[in-house]
C-alpha cells in the first residue's frame, strides 16, 4: 500500500463560516423576492387608481390579485391605463415604461430565485457558486460572475423601480396642486461593469 493521506475535513469554525456565507446569499435572494412583491403591490395600487370602480378599492385589488402571473398583472395594468388615459397621456407613458423595465428584470429575478447554488471551498475561503453540473439553464447564466454583486445589482434595480411606482400612486392628485412629474430612475449599470469601474 502506498502512502496516502487521509482527507482532512473542514473544521467546525470553517463550517460555521460557510453557513454564514450561504445565509447571507439566501438573505440577498429573499430581499429580491420581497422587493419584487412590494413593487407589484405598488402597481396594484396604481391599478386601483386607474380603474376607480364604484364597487370599491377592495374589489379592484381582488381582481388584481386573482391573476397568478405577475406579467399578466402588468399587461392588465398597461392595457387598462391605455384604454382610460390614451397613448399620449403622461401617466400611461410612465406605466408603460415601468412595465417594460420589469419585463426585462423578470428573467434576472427568476435567475436569482430559481438557480441552484452551493458553497465552494477554494483558496482563500468559501464562496457561493452556481451548481453548474446540473446543467440548469439559469445557473449557467452565473458562470464566472460575482454572484453577490449580481444579486445586489438586481436588488438595486428593483428598489429604484419600486420607489418610482410608489411616487406614481398618488401623483395624479399631486399634479392638480402643481407638482412636477417624478423623474424616471436610472437603473444601476450591470453588476460586472460596475465592478470593473470600482
């Protein structure tokens, strides 16, 4: 028998450190999911303002929440705004813009929430990595990327869009008192480009 070294197992301290890294990663994904939900709740409030049903706000929100698809909700909002306000109305244009931005952010949100991730022990410590051996198409999009930076970029984009949507909820009433339109947010640059500039 040749000289073979027994594999060394990570220490309890290393395991706890890896667990913390994974917990931080899970929190980032949780923040993205929560921000996504808050944004669609704000869009539901805008929908209530567009519909102005005699049946009341709760009936309109019940109709909004009856759709399981977030994309379907955005399509319904955009169509209702178009029919009520017309293509040239500024509020309709802002609703159309935010819905378009969300269509492009939706795939990134789904990548974050549905990709399989694991912990890799590499030189210098542990890090979260996509589980590529499963050939999961969403995990493949994270290959060779700084996952934490990607998730923070997604979260910042959703926070900016949520803040803008919340300003649109009460804006028609503010406009009557001389308020100027809120500026559209400039979404952060893609995560990897941001990292290169730092």
